[in-house]
C-alpha cells in the first residue's frame, strides 16, 4: 500500500490593515475657513445692484476679517453695519444673504441674528 504524505501549507494570519486617516486639527480647519471668501447670494447681488451699494476692497477686507472673528466666537448669523450699508451675513455658510442702504435702516427689525458687527 502506497503511503500518502500530507504537507499542510501554513500561511501566517494576515496582519490587520490600518487605514491612514488624515487627522484634521482645529488649526487646519480654522485656516481652511479663513481662506474661504465670502460669497453673495443671488438676492444680495440683486439688492446691491438695485440699491447702487458700493463696497470698497478695503471695506470688504474688514468685513471678511470680522466675519472670521465672529465665526471663531460661535456667531452663526450677523448684522454687519457699514458706513453706507447694512449686510445680513450667514457666518456659518460664509454668504451675504441681503444688503440694504443705510437710509433704509430706519424702523427696521432684524431677527434671527446672534451677532452684530459695526464697521463705520
């Protein structure tokens, strides 16, 4: 009778694969948010145009800086008062929602605002 030899193949167990997940720290997130430009909603663009509101580059930079600061303090929606205009800004979405001329501010009530920025 012929003898059968059995040689089992031993494979070591596979090592668990560790996924490399990029850790995004607070500083990285802050830099990302700071680097984002404010954008205008279609409604805000229409209001700026129809009311002939002009915002200089210098003013716009100040608004952006203050929106970044407001974001770091937890503000979600802000009223921004400029010398010639008022803006409602969604800080969270980094979007100007609407704009109005300063003379149209008389007798207005602003709701759902949790921060105000005054840049006059």
